[in-house]
C-alpha cells in the first residue's frame, strides 16, 4: 500500500477533504498534517496540527511555517515513513523538504499548486524572492499537480523555473461510485408565468471572495427589477469584504444561505438555480483569468448553465464545449443585455446542451482515484526530473490508463 504524507495549508478546506478521500479511495494510506484557519472544523479529526494561520495574512503564515518547521520532527514522530509527500501550496513545499529529510530523503515530493498566488506574479523584489524560493524548494519535486492548462501556459512555462513533469488534475466533482445517470435537477420557470412570478436564479457558490462580482450582480438584479435573483452559498472571505453580510441584506434580489457540504449538498443547492456564476475578478488578468473553478464543474454536473467572462480560461472551456453564456464586458449593464431576452425555451435549450456533455467531464470517479494513486506510486524510487515542463493529461487518467 502506498503511504502518503499530505501536508495541507488549511485542514478546514473542503477541497482538502475531497483530495484526502480521493487518495484513500484510490487505495493509498494517508496521514494528514497541516494548519488550521480560525474555528472552522477540520476535514479529518485524525490529523496532525501544525499551527493556526490567518486567511490573507501571508506574513503571519510565513512565521507560523517557520515555527512548524522547527517542531516538525516531534510532530511527525510515530507515523510511517511516507513513499510520497504531497505538498498543497508553496508554504507546504518548504515543510515537505524538511519532512523528507527527517525520513531519510527517500520520499517522492509532489507539489500541488491549484492557484497562482498574486505575490508570485509581482515584478518587484518580493515577487522575485518568492519565485526564487519556489525554484529552490521545488528542486526535489518529482511531480507538479495543477488544475488548469492556463496555469501551465501562463505561469509554469514562461515564469516559474520549476522543472518537473506536470499532471493536470481538474477541479471535478468527487463521485467515487461514478455517475449513475445524467439527471439534471434544475428546472426552468414554468412556461406561461411572468418573470416577476417566477424569476430566474443565478447561483454563486463556493469561495465568495470577489467584491466586484458582488457589486456587478447587485446592479444587474436592480436593473432587471426582479426578473433575476442571486443565490449565494459558501464561505465569504471577510478579509476581502468585511461588510459582506450588510451588503447582501440591503439588496432586494440577493440572498445568502451560508455554507454547504461538498459533495453532499450539491444536487440540492443547484436544483434551486438555473445559472451558475463562474466568474471571479479577485485576481483579474492573472489567477482569476486562468483558473477553471470548482463551481464550473459542480454547476454543469447538475444542469446549471454556466456564465463566464470573455478572455478567461473558463470562457475558452465552455465555448469549446459549446455550452453556457459569455459576458463580454464586466459591468451590470452588459450582464443585463446578455440576460434580458432569456425565455424558458431559450434556457431549456441551453440546459439541454449542458446535459448532452459526457458526465465524466464534470466528475472524478473511483477509476480516476485509482489512476491518481497509481501515478503517485510510480514515483517511488524515481529521481527529480530536470528539463522542460510537460503535461500529463487528466483525460488519459480518466480512462484508467497509465501515463
């Protein structure tokens, strides 16, 4: 059995829980160690706590990582020597190198980078220092895991000097038993009813961190005078907008329903909306333009029609699949123009196009889990690879083949 030490930047993050379950479903034995954020509940009660970090406080996180590095030998005492050390984000890569030294340097280090932090892209001394740190800490990395082709094309190839094979692992919905059918539970407004009686609903679910989206959607719904409503669910980033709750309460066509369980609640929450807001301006022109967000896969899995921003990787993706709607200008008036002529019939046609896409496009099943673990197991006994970055397609892995 493959032994994995999973070093997580935030053990309360639902994405960590999904990756943990995927590795276990694929047949690996996993030890989770990482940092906690606030009072949120950890995704696994049996984890090794390395410290407490604060969202958006990069300097504080560096200090806590330094303290954790000094205490790591004691923290890891008694766990089996890992075959693979999986490091989620740059700060955990520093701990991965230390942990590998503690265990004799025989583990394969895998760097999981699903977002490109804005500090890594700065052109000043701080950005240069962080990129140099990534290159230094990544010198022993045997595999890089990332979630979007645009991260490879816009950062890892031209900017980062990290040299390792790259595995593309998209943010798909975790469904270990597979998709029994392509049931899409979202329903259109009943034909013949006015929009005032039965408004269309746009769902914005997940990590709510984009003030610009919030303001744009508020202006849009006021322009549409109740023909559309915005349903918000997830975890607001109060570090980005501390007035989030007050803002939403003052909007007549917007409501916030708190966090949800992923994947347990996805079918229910997407059944309440017709469209999925798949736009994020948080790091405009950089990470937000390059990512393929969780909500894209979640919404499409359950029949919500995605709305993407022109010029982004998400827009390229949905245009390639011939689904969804693309907003050409980032303001409420442009969104009103895009959505003004929507009818139940047009919505149903858009929903049908989503439903015709192979459900495997949106889901990560047991075969995918086994292929992932098999790929990691193949790293045992290997040496760090130097040379040009190359991608290993998740499309290949989803067929259960070995890359």
